[in-house]
């Protein structure tokens, strides 16, 4: 009876630690995914060809520009 109790106790500890490990592993995975996302969100200026972050870019008529000056310059060319 005492051995059964110890066995169940060890089983419980292993189960709890295993769950904690899996949760930590999953959180780490999610963090690495969100950390790499900004790198993937790079866009190229339609005028000068420079690469910049999508949130810093100006999008007009499905064209992406690095600054307002290049957006206007591109419009004047047309
Ligand atoms: Zn530009």
C-alpha cells in the first residue's frame, strides 16, 4: 500500500513537470514566431527600391513608397 502511494506520487510529479515543460515549450515557440514576423513584413519602395518595414511604408494605389517625396515623384512621372 505504501509503495503504491509512492508510485502514484512520482507519477503525479512527472505528470505535473511534463505539463509545465510542454506549456513552456509552446510559449517559447509562440514567442519565436512573433519575433520573426516583423522581418517578414518588409516591403520595397516602388520608386527607389529601398526595403523598409510595412508599417513605416506609405501605400497608395497598391504601390508602396518609403516616403511622401517618392510617392509624389512617382505620381509626377506618370
Ligand atoms: Zn523610396
